C-alpha cells in the first residue's frame, strides 16, 4: 500500500495544532478511472485491504483517542462516509459497504458518547482532491472548499449531508431505492463501465 501524508485539523486531539499523519491509500482508489470508464474487479486481498483501511482504520483511531477526548471540552469525532453509504455504486460494492459500515458505526458511537464527545458524520459526494489521478478537476465533483464550508455551520449538525448527497440519502425513505440503484448502474454502463 502506498503511504502518503494528510493534514489533520482537530478541535482537540493530543496537540492543539495541525499535525501530519500517515495514511494508506485504498487499493480501490488506485482503480478509479475517469468518469467511471472502466469496471474494476477487486481481488479478495484488495477487498480486505479496503475494509482494513476504510472501516478498521477509523475504528482503531477512534478507540485510541476516545478516552482522551472524553476529558476535553468541546471534543469532537468526525467520520467521513459518502452518499454511497445510502445507495451503493454497483461497480464499487466493497467501497460502498465500507461507507455504510462507518455510517452505522457513527450512529452507534454518537449515542454511546452523547454528552461527552460530539460525533459528526460528513457524507460528501465525489470531491475534487488529489486522492486519485484526475479527481482534482473531475467534472461533477464538488470542490473541496465547498465541502469544508459545511463545517462553518453553527451549531455543527450531527450529519453533514452535502446537498448532492440528499438524493441518495432519501432514496429508501422516498420509496425509490431500487429505481435509484438501477438508474445509477445504467448511467455507469453508458459511461463505459460494466
């Protein structure tokens, strides 16, 4: 797995300044193709690595810090899921499942830590970052600054559901889950995916 550096801004962690942490890039991200033009097939090892990074990584980090955070005023844990937590991308079942798992984990954690640590879920759509080749300026993806602006809300909501994600979040509630899944898969096939 490739290791990279990311900047992590925190309200209360172990220090009161931006810190550098190493992160491993998911093998799923290495297989993203511009505009979903190719179907990806993950090996079992790839799927296990994706689960380890996207599910066990946040759980391990949270478990390592939760005792410290419960003793801090205004402490918060922010998890990052995706609209895919609510309506999966057919071509990325493992990745979608990891986001659904973290959504469920966040809901439970929020209840467990109520009154001690604020637990916030950020569910962005596709975001323009340098995570994968071409993603920083991919049409239809949301600029990173626009996603970050969601945190400027006072008080921070427990779920930050970026507008573009509402369609996916409400699909099941509005009785259009199967239709949404089918339409998204058809659009993917039209774009050259399987």
